[in-house]
């Protein structure tokens, strides 16, 4: 086995680089350089198994030997997967069984140095020397640019009703929550370019709350809404006529604190709540 060591400087926080590395959508993006359709299946906990797969069911299975969020991820590779089934160790896999792969992130002044160490069979050195720098360049590009999440829902109602229920604070309070144990206690909305809006979102047990607020950058009645959140993230919403009702499509910049899947799920749940509320009231 030969150890390959690479590093790259990324103009982004360690949290953003970590997100680019291990969120499902972005992981699939940067691992395309190795094989189109690559993805990983794991609960992403230290000591857990992880399967590195492609669309035809091939790949390898490994163990997460070390995980410190935003700092370090390490794997020990164990064996091969065929047709989505883990295979016993044979003479072929013995050549790389036990190989280590580690990612270390060090942030300084908003920039992050990503260091990668990977043990590989000698006959694969040229391939990885050529391919891994391309993967790191992809990670850098992802991390240095806003990660945009998309959600949508089709609401079976007229646009006048949809627009009213989407923008009127009294209606917003009825559907603006990501789970049943949360609610919006107060909302304001000055629906014009330069106007501000705010929704006070709180846990029903009073344990936590925050203000979801921003400033409108575009308002085209019955067609488009765009705004900037307080932290500078962008949100763009379109309303498009369908055979039945209107499709509402939202695109928003991801934040760094929570996994992309959690953000997408939360925003999608709120939009689904809007759909249900509008169609049944």
C-alpha cells in the first residue's frame, strides 16, 4: 500500500467545507470524478459502517474510525460490494483491506486547509494521483459558492387565494411551522421591494424561539417573490400556472449550522403545510 497525501486551501469556513464533503447532494457531486452516480450510505457516526456505492450496486464497505464534526473524518476500508451485497474478503480485496482514508480540516481566519491522506494499492497510484486533485477542486468550488436548496409543491387553488394566504400575516401564522410542536406566534409583512417581514417562530413549550426575518428584493404580484434574510442568504420563490392550481418553487441558500437534508426537510414541511392549509380553508 502507498500513502497519498494531498491538500487544498479553501476560502470558506470549516463548517461549509464539511457540509460540501459529507452532505448527500454535494458528496454525490464531487465524487463524480471517480465514478458517475457515486454515493454513500451510513448513519455517519463514529464506529458505524459506511457503504460507498454506485448505481449498479458495486462499491466497498468500510468503518468510520474517527469523526469530529468540522474537523476530522477517517475510514478503514474492509471489503467489496457487488449487487448491493457485501462480499467476503478474498485474495483481491486483501491487497487493500484495512486501508485508511482520512480528511482533516483546519480553519484560520475564515479559510480552511483540507488535508487528505489515503492508502491505496500500488497499481492504483497513477489513477488517484490524477483523479483526487480533481475531486478536491470540486470540493473547493462547492464550498466557496452558496449551496442552493430547491423545494416545490403544487397547490390546487387560484392564484389570488394562494397569494393572499402566502403573504397575509394572519394566514402565515396558521401554516408557518416545520413540526407540530412549533408555531408562529407573530408575523408582519411589508410586501414591497425594500419592505421587511418577520415571523416569530417558537417551540410550543416555550423552550426556544427565533425571528425569521428579511428584506424584499423583488415582488412581482402573483409571479415572483425574492428576499434577503438577515444573515445575507438569498431566497427566490416563483408561482407557475399548472393544469390544476399553481406550482410554488423555492430556491434558498443553505446555512452552515445544520445538514442540508434537515434544512430541505424543514422548508419542504412548511411549504407542504401551506399547501394543506390553502386547499382546505
